[in-house]
C-alpha cells in the first residue's frame, strides 16, 4: 500500500498560469525520492501542495488514505502532523533561540497546543526531547543561541532538529542544501539522510545538484513545465539523461 | 553627420507648460491664503502689540510661583496615571486589533476591512475630540482622559503593528503551519516573536505621543495637569502657569530621553 498517492493533481494560479498538469505519483512507505526539474517546472509547488501550503486546483493527494485536497482545516492539521518539512531558507524564527525553535516542532503534536511548545511552560519531557533532537544534529552546545547568530549550515541543522521534534512519518525537503556552501551542504545532506534511514522515514527531496540526486536518491522523479516526465529507479539512469530535464525548453519547442 | 535642424526640433523645452489643473490649484491656494490673512486680521499693529503683550506675560510670570507646588505635582501625577493606564490598555488592545487587520493573519477579508476601518476612525478623529465625547459618556475627570488615550493609542499602534505584521517574511510562518499547528499557535510562535522589536519601538513612540496628548486633555476637562494650567491662565496667575509649564517640560523631556535609550537598546 502506498503512503503517498497523488492522483491527477493540477494546480492553476489565479492569474491563469498552470504550475502542475495532471501529475500522478505513488510513494511507498520508506521510499527515498529525489525530485528534479528546471526552475519553474513546478517541483516546489508540488511539494507545497503535498503539505497543503498550496491548495490544489483539482485531483487528489492521499496521505495515509486521507485526502489533503478535500480535507477540512482541522483534518489538514491532523495530516500535517505526519509530515516534516525542511526548507531551503531554513525558515526558523530568527530572534528566538535554537532550543525554542526546536520546541516549536511540537506545536501540532500536543493537544495543549502552544503552551507545551514554549520554553517557559513546556513539560520537562518535552524540553528533554528537544535537547535530544538538538544533540542528534550536533547542535546541543548552541541551544541557547539566537538562530540569527548561527551559520547557514548550523541553521539548517536546527531546522532538521525541529523536524525531528515533530516525529514525522514523511519528510519533504525543498532544496535543503541550496543555500549552503559545498562542504556544509554535503554535511547537512549526510545528516539528513542518516536520520531518515535510522528512523525509516519516507522522503521526497528537491535537489538541484545532479551528483547529489544520483548519490542519495533511490528513485528519481522529474517534472517539466508542470508535467511528470521522468520516474525511474536511480540505479538505471545516468547523468546525461538527467541533463535532458534541464533542456526542457529546447526539446519541447523542437517537438511542438 | 548630424542634422542640426532635427536636433533643435527634438530638443526638450527648458520648461514644460503646466497643466490647467496646476493653474487652477494655484489660484485656489492663493485665494484661501489671502482670505486667511484678511480674516484673521493680521496687521502690523497687532503683531507689535502681540510682542509687547508676550513681554508683559513673561514679566508677570517671573519668578515662577511655587506656592501651590504640591497640588500642581499632584495634578501631574494624575496626568502620569492617565498616560500609564491609557497607554498600557491601548497597546494591549492593539495586538488583537492589528492581527485582525493584517492580511496575513486576519481570519476573513470582511473582518480585516472592518478592523482597518475602525483603526482609521480611531486615528483620524483627534484625541481632543475623543476626550470631549468620553466626557459626555463618563463625566469630567481622568477616566475620560484614559479612554481618550486608549482610543488614540489603538489608532496609532493598531496601524503600525499591523504594517509590521504584513511585512513579515512568510517563511517561518509557513514552517510552523506545516507542523500542523493551529492558527493561534502559529501567530504566538512566529508572528509575535518576529515582530516584537518593532512592537516595542512603536509602543515607545505611543508613550511619548500619549504624554503630549494627556497634558492637553486637561484643557477640555479630562483630568490631569491641563486642568491646573487652564485655571491658572484664566485667573491671570501667570507665575503659577509658568511653574506648570516648566514641570510639564521637564517631564516630557525626561520621558523622551528614557524612551530613546530603551529603543536603542532594543533595536
């Protein structure tokens, strides 16, 4: 049975621009998918639709058999709890401490809501768990630092700790290392994949670096102008074929 | 080779002819300006007389009379009370108002527009007019002053808080939404902390503004030092009036200094 099941997903913006056209995809529990595509191919929109940050125009997105597209606000919140998101720009609350940011990973989990995620009022178990998450990404010593005083790599580690705090089944990562230098990028990528493997999480990750894509992805999915044009196991694909994805414009014109 | 004739034809004029609206606008302005001078009866005689009168006011005001120092200080304390209580409630009420009025936190466009209109109303009606209205409602005294300050601060802070909230980067807000957090949790966890330094800055400006307002509020009977100043003036006790003015001056300057120091520390 599939954990994520996308059926005929179409996303059209109010200005008439079609970001996604009839995309269908099934992801099994524990699979590691790398999403590829040129700028504007719709891959970010796709990921955002999966967690309901963008509302799909038509189609279905089933997460654990629950449809995100037709769900109510409350149901959407329930589904989101299972999905951890890692962003390109980290998206931490910058004038708070790393520790507080990690605690916020708990926001959706507890029924007590905000107060169980605030440093001042969180229970000692929750605070301990947040420290463990920070320690897992080797950031325990920076717990009390404001995140705007940390480097890019350190901030992404904190963001990963926040995702860990959430205890998700699925991880969506939107170019998690695109804002980092090559070395920090490599470290963060290794860390993220270690954690994913250790917890047996299902992951869908947008990457721009083809080397990374081939190295980390089990299954590569490519989007071109909003349509799914590639879906293959990483074992039987080479870099040349991937480059083709980024020459979309030319190819489409030639065949038009 | 350049065609000399073509160059001179295409050269922009030194001055473009102003439109009819410009002439019309200038004419209207000029009429109101001249009519204003005539209507106010500004003549050189009166200007001279005015300077002389000012001189005699200061002559009678010196030395400042400190006979009623105690009751003046007490009235000043009332003004401080009005400022502290009014501004505190005003800032407190501004938070929900601003969140309802900002397009990234408001639950519904209708609510957003309604609160925006309310804030605009609070801001556009002058504080003295609010004071007059509240005097009718709750009678003369500091309570009317407090209500006037609350409304005035809500008009000011409501707008600046909401502008700051709308400028916030969407990233951190989305990150918390994506964890499955409720709307309130997202606002408490990301909107408020991210906008907090700016909230402090605006609130300090509101304090400075409220002090100047609160002083004047007494003139219409809404409590505080303004009442004393009004009485001294109408009884021609200019030396006592000067004492009051000096106390106000010292206090306002003191608060503005303190406020700018706190602001520097915070932002």
